[in-house]
C-alpha cells in the first residue's frame, strides 16, 4: 500500500486554501484542485509499504511522536513539482516557526524508517498540494509560465496563520480516476514540550 505522513490543516487554514484555489482557478490551465477533505501537509512520502510492516511502522511512529515537540509552521510560497518545465503539482511550502522542530522530526523519522527497511521518497520539502495538472501541452505550459507572477502575487496577500500540530497522521493513498483517495490509518501525538 502507498503511504505518507502528514499534518492536517485547521478549519481556518482549510477555508483560506479553498479561497486561494478559487482565486487561482482562471490562472491555472486544467488544474484539478485538491478537495477540502484531502488537504494535508506532506511530512514524508513513504511510497509502497508491505502490509506486514504496518505494526512495526505504527510502533516506530508512536515512539517518534513522543520524542518530538509539536511542530509550528506557516504556509509560505508556491512551487511546482517537479518543475515549471513539466508541472504536475501546484504546491505550497511550509516555513518553520519553531526551528528546527519540523526539520528534526523529518530527519529522525527518515533515519528510523530507513533502519526499519522503509525508504521514504527523496527529500522534497514539506508541502501542501493545492492541485494537480494533467499532462499540459506546450501552449498551456506557456500560459502557466506567463501567469506565474500573478499566481505568486495572489498567494502573497494571504496571511496564513501559524499552524501548530499536536499530532501527525499515517495516511494510505490510492490513485483513482477521480483523483487520489486518502484514508487516515492512524494518528500519532507529538510531545507537548517545546
């Protein structure tokens, strides 16, 4: 099964993200916006994990949460994954507020997962997927490139609140014709200490 670790946004942040999607709709050719119930900030993408490893993974994540304080961050800047030349995802990066908590958590999780035989995907920054592009033709890529300044300006006027998460989630993702389907498998509290 395909798994990832993530934080979920507050209702206030979700509302701001949905508003941002509406504002950007005319600037992003053929984008399929992430629905509100699927919005999340990806901490680490684990990829395909054998079902027999889930109990070991759950124990490892439980211990990791207890060893790390709550993470505070703010959604910061837009970027395209993998690149402007070949855009598949419009995402927002997270800026750490309580440095270096988020970085420490990611690094510690990565090391523990690798020791357990689970190799997370290459190090993309923590990000929230706003929407996904289908395969764009050259004209659509040019339009997106021309709109990039307007897209960046649109997000710069939004003041996202500081996002403090007392827990993170293990989420199963299934790719379906209508989009990705996410199922929360477990929640892991973070330590209250900062």
